[in-house]
C-alpha cells in the first residue's frame, strides 16, 4: 500500500528537503568569489529560491491542516515549541527580505565592506535556519516519536 502523501508529516518532510536544498544553494553562492562576474545576480537568485522554499515550509507547517495543527491536536503539551517555531518563521522571513533588499540595493561602487556585510547577514540567516530545522526535528520526534529525516 502506498504511503499517504497528503499527511501533514509527509508534506512537511518534503518541504524540509526543499528547504535544505535552498539553504545549500545559498551557501554555495556565498562561497563563490565575489569578484566573479554575475556574483550578485547569482546570489540574488538563490535568496529568491530560499524565500519561496521557506514560504512553502511555513505553509506546510502553519496551515490549518498543517503539521503544527496536527501536533497541537495530538500533543497539546508541545504548544510552546510550536509557538517558538512560528515566531522563528516570522523572524526568518524578515531576515530573508532584508537580505534580498540589501542585494538588490547594491551600491554602484560595491566594495569589500558591502560584500562582507552581505556575507555576514546571509551567514547569520543560514545559521538561524539550521537551528530552526533542528528544533523542528526535535519537536516532530517528541510529538510522533518519528525522525523527520536529515534530508541529506
């Protein structure tokens, strides 16, 4: 019998894998030499991929039929963990928007200080997203006694 692909858990697992791919894509774009032609455009592309992937993740977890609603129905004791993750969604979305704006507003004389600022903000965002994924995996395991998967 095939697995139920409509379950909140399965949808969240799929979005989790997509989010990891977007995180890895942005990390790779950041690692490229900034003097490389098209670096800013390449970086901007990966920020947009991350923005869409993160929005899909939020929809899969926060929607009325999403994973957080399911966790709250089956394990209401975990409401604080769900609230924390929801708050992190708002924070991360704001940081993604801020990074996108910083890149779009590239000064005509973009120098190493600007590149360092972009890299610092992006690296901090990536670190927060990694911690968010870890907390989400811990919450899912506690709720369902199932590993959501590292999606490596």
